[in-house]
C-alpha cells in the first residue's frame, strides 16, 4: 500500500499526510510540481517530529511516477469526489497506490482515466469535498483494514 499526492498545493496537508503515513508505516510519493517549496527540511517541518520516519519519494512528473510505481503490477486507485465507487463498496488490494489530487483542482481527467479504480467518500448532499488530509486518513484506514495491514 502507498499514498501518492499529485501536485499538492498546501504544505500543511502534506505534513499531516506524512505524519499519518509515518504512524502507519506507509510510503508516500509526491508528484511534482508542488504549490510550495518541497525541500527535505520543509517536509520535515510540515510533518513536525514525525517527518524523519516518513518514507517519501518525489517524482519529477506523473509519467516518471507511473514508470517507477506501476512496473510491478501495482494498481492505481484514485480518491476523487467524482469517483464511481463509494468507499464502503471499494475492494482494496495490498499493493494499491491511493492517489489524491491537488487541493485546488483535484486530479486531471486524463489521470482519472488511468486509474484502475475511482473511489469517492460519501458525504451529505450539498458538500463538494473533504480536506485532502482527512480524505487520506479515511480511505487509507479502510484500505489497511480490508487488507489486514493496519499496525497491531
């Protein structure tokens, strides 16, 4: 299981996701460019004292990410407010990569079409989307529960 962040806009959200990933020992891929400087020092600062334990890899663009991560049969799962599969009905696999889009724009349509599964988190009518870090925690928790990968 991995988390992939597509061109994130907000350092604080990335920091929160890195803290979550460190606590659950889940690697994170950051697909550049970001809407903020993305140096090692800034990632550590954003994730506070957990940054050093986070397993983070940066990719110069989406194509290099795909070339590196999907070569061994991993499945790309897009978490999107326009996903066709509600989270409670999604079936996760141990080698899934949970892909989240930019806070300002989500995932581009051409990337949606490359995902093997497009999952949405159900919300009350009239709401557009959740915070990306909150959505990551909700979906990752369910994916780890289903696959038996939650830490003891």
